[in-house]
C-alpha cells in the first residue's frame, strides 16, 4: 500500500512562517525591553546608594543570635555587637569583635541609618553582575526579534528570483551515522556545490530533515544525489530555503 505524498504549497508555508515570525518578534521584543528595564533598575539601585562617614564612640557591648553558614550548614550563632553614638547624637549598632567600650571609630552611615566599616555606596563587581546579565539577555532577545521581523517579509517572496544553490548529498556521512536514517525519518547531510550568493557559498553544509507523511517530498524511489535550492533568508539563528529534487517539482520551504 502506497502512502500519499503531501503536496508542497510554498505560499502557505511562507504565510505560516510569516505569522510565526511576527509572534516571535513581538514576544522577544517585549522580553528584550523587560530585560533592559530591569538592568537599568538594578544598575540604578546599585549606584544610588549614598553614605556619610561619621565619628562614633562605643557606649555598650552585647551579643545577639544570627543565622550563619550556607544552605546546608546554616545555623544560629552568637554574634558580638557594640552600641555606638555619633557626634550628632544619632545612635546605632554594629557587629564587631574588636571595638571596646570607650573606643572611638570612623564608620559609614547609610541613608537608612545602617552602620558599616566599609563604604556601602561604592559599586562592586557583585552589584554589576545582574545588570550585565540582564543586558546581555536584552541584546539576545533584540537580535532574535530583528531576525524574526526580517522573516515577516518572506510572505511575498519570489522563490524563482532568489539566489540559486545546487546541493549534493554526502552519502558517506549519511551511511556512516545510523541515527540519520530511522523509520519514517531521514536527516540528510547536504553540501553546497554551486551557489549564486556569498551569503551561503559553495562548501557550506546543512542537514535536511525529512519526515515521512508530513514533509512534501517522496523518497520511496531513493534519496537523490542532487537537490536544487533557493536561499530565501539568512539570519544569525535561522536560515530559510526553498528546495526541490528536480525542476518541475513543487518547492518545499524549510530550513537547512
């Protein structure tokens, strides 16, 4: 019993690709903007800290319990602290093993009154990690969005006018890798032997995935040694081609 071969409809394929690309472009644009906004917010928080240096006098000392250690070794520990008073009369507390009652020290006081021995307003490496990672994420989403917007122009692409490629099957690679030929599925290694465009020159390689019953190509009579192709779109992530086994057959829009 023979299985029906799907009829290739390049216009329908391009229309579907256009719709999908538009959705991807809109979603990644929003995600990119969200990453940029979050990066700016984190960077603003890191650089907006202000603190002043104050001279304090230790009045009393005491202890309190704090959670210490990592996630697996977390425990409650007894921590020594001292209560201090600044020259302007403001009081505060700081953890210290060295300061004694009566000692004078120069400390940093943040806007919220928190005391520390180091300047909390300085921006360190840890303050910039999250903004930098979010910025990189924003750039990646922006690149995907730009590529997706470019693919939306393929709806009315003229396949016959696109740069022509001649692709040849690498049969040795195909037969040496058993995973490339499974029941109902072929992953065909193709190499460009002739090209009309520098964007995908001769020598480039790609894999053509063929699924029996869904891909519009009939391999029941064997896998052709040569394929004709047209380069419709080349982006950083996705490349779109129209391929067919021989002139006269319908084009199949796919990636490679």
